C-alpha cells in the first residue's frame, strides 16, 4: 500500500472525524506520525506539510500531533456511538486448547513445535472444568483458540463444540481464529465458507480476530506470520464468517518494528470489510510483548504511542461501534485512561490468559475490581454479553454461579465476588437506541 501523509490541517481532520465525515488513510497516517514514531522519515518537515500542522494550533512545528487533542476527538466519536456515562466489560476466559503449532511466528512465545515435550492438547473434560469455573465467576462465555495443530481434523473441532454446547447451553462460544480456519480448510480440502458452516452447525457462535497482527504482507513476511495467513486470507475468512451469519471481532497487534503506514493499511482493510459486511462487533488493539520471543531487541511500545494508535483507530474506523482497551498489555491504569481515548469497553476480566503471559506480561482482575476501576474512571460499569447484545446483571448469572461453585480452583478464589446472586436491575439493551450494530451480510 503506497501511502503518503495528508497535507490537510490537523484541526480540519479532527473536526471532520468528530462530525462524522470520513477521513482518509493519508489523514490517519498524518495523525499517527509524531517524532517518536517516525523512524523512516529523514525530513520531519515533509510529514508536517510545510508547517501547517503547527498553524492549525494542534501540533508544534516539529510535526507532533497533540496527544490530548487526538484523545478528545476520539472520545467525542466514542460518545456519538455509545452512552457517554457507561463503560462495559465482560467476564470470560481465554482457553488455549493446545500450544502445538506448525508455524513459527517470531513474535510468539506461546507455541511449541510438534513433538516438543512441553506441547499439550487439553482433554475435553479439562476444558469443561474451565468452563464451569468461568460460569461460577459470573462469566457468560469463553474465547477458545490455540496453536495450529497439524493432526486435528475438522471432526475434532466439531466434537469439541458439541461437547460444550450439550453440557453448557448458556455458554457463548467465541472460538477458532482465521489461521485455524485456514489450516482446517487446507487439511480437509474445503472452502473457508464450508468449514465455518460446519463449525457453526456444531455450536460455534462467533470468531475471534486472532492471527491478524498487522494486515500488511510486508510486515507479515518479516515476522513469519505470512505462512499461517496472508492479509487477504484473514480478511476473506472473516468475510465468509459474516456470510455465514457469524459475528467476529477485529484485532491488531503492533509494535513489531513496522512502519506506522502498515498500521493504517490494517485500519483500511478492517474498515473496508466492515463497509461490505457490517460483521465486526468490536476492534481490539494491543502492543507486542517481546519477552521470550525471537524479537527481544524490538523497542517497547509505551503508553503514549498506544493511546495515540487507539485514538486514531477510533477516528478512522468509523463503522465499528465498540473499541476495547488493552489493560492486559498496558496495565490497569492505562486501561482506565484509554476510556478517554476512544474506547468504550474494558474487555474481559481475563480469568485466564496464556499467550500474552508467555511473553512476560500477566494481569488479571476480579469482577469487583473491574467495576471499581470503571467507576474510578468516571463511568457506570455494566457487564455485557460477548456480542454486546445486552447488559448482564449479577442476578442473571447467579443461578449458574451457584450451580458451579464447586469448580472454583484455589488459584482463582480471589476472583470470587461476595455479591454473587444479589438482585440488580433487569437487563437492558447494550447499544443506545439509534446506534444499532450494523447488519450482517447473510448471503
């Protein structure tokens, strides 16, 4: 993608975005680039367009677009889509059913090659125990994905889905990322559409955005992510999921030394597909964690760059309602701050997470702590369902929480809420009237 920064005044770009007028990829690149993020541009004056960013009053002569101006604009757009007084979250866990993977992405510290003594494939019963503990902690669903295991046929995935659906009918199953779908399709000599249709019939309810990283093939080839899924393959798998009537999430993992133009290319691909199908529920971005990976020398991405990238993604991707914070990689305090930079959702309480943790970053919190953090940031906390269809109360989850209380492990006893089962207000729609999620292309 040959992309050059826009020469438009920054104030005009921000005004357009706040007013609901679409900004260009060049506009987004201009907003993203600041001196700290320009490693590939020798003449900063070229990026500043001859100084008119400074003339606009929102950036200095150096070309540094003011972070707070970006945040205020992104927050205004967030409030146009969502209730300004509410920030949402969900209670679930990431279940990684296997760490065995045929691919060797340089940024991944989680995978083990086939035959490695540390490789595992969880028994269905162990996955079921994790589900029961999730329900005991007022959870509503799971995110389930793993490495790309070479020996698993499509029937394995169907059997696993049926096992969970039959035993836990109230559970939302958000599972199997595009690289897993691609490998199944190749192994079974099936189309992406047909693989997803069979998994849906077995109980799959939505698909996570894992494996996206940066949707720029130049970057993907450099970090060895291209073999598992090209940028266009990732997009097409999501397109076929939307054609099957499944909602999916859109993700981005960045800070691997890529040019910021690659991030804008990623934004553009996501926005284009959302224009086509309307099937993305949320956009979630986070920063590369380098410990224990094959990329230990990549500089750390700090909070200011994270907040800038989040804000610009909200301004540019103008057709997705919900944006999550990345408190799991940035920490709880920056998670709170992100609610003022375009995010409306704190994401999961993260009962369990293994992939980011394997790269040296591990955070978790109880439902009560999540609600406290949201309140302290100035919002009313509301638990939501996995697809943002409605809010959830403690009363809604109390019966299953009591039924599976026995499943809580000693390691997670600190996550138990003392108010499980307390009465609360009835469930209400999670999206304000007039801001219904965009329709899914079902055929």
